[in-house]
């Protein structure tokens, strides 16, 4: 059973990483000049991906990346528990809880942006 969880983890993590890079490349031109290089743009993407000025389709894709990252962390944790390694399972579960909290905060910002765009139409 642990192999299934680790396969799901790999698929979700790879999909999330690829989509995150695609979104970073789409957003890099709209970032301020000091954040447009490869290194600094990685750190600025989270802030600018959920900025009200960013288009809602890009924000939606960013939220999907965050959801996939949470799914990967949870599945990885379950994989470690299923393989009989509870210490690593707990460690990854703590990472999942932190990622879920951050994703929830991002979801609230995304919902506020959606409500703001509906009120301006």
C-alpha cells in the first residue's frame, strides 16, 4: 500500500513543481525589476501570484499548485506510516499541516480577490 501512496506523492509533487515553474515564467514579466531574475522571482511569486492585480485564471492555477503540494505532503506522510516508519510519517505530517495552513491563508486571499473582481464588474 505504501507504494501507492509514494506514487501519488511523486505524481502530485512533479505536477506541482512543473506548474509552479510555468506560473513563475508567466508572472516574471509583471514583477518589479528587482524580482525578475531567476533567483529572486522564486521568492516573489507567492506574493504576486495572489495580488489583486494578477488575473484570476493565474490565481486559480496557483491555488491548484498549492492544493497539489498539500496532496503530495499528505500522501507522503501516509506512505511513511504505511511502510512502518512513524517517525518520518509524523515529520512529513507536520509539514503537511504547515502547508495546509499556508494554503488556507492563500485561499482566503484568493476568495477576497474573486469577491473584489465580482464587485467591480
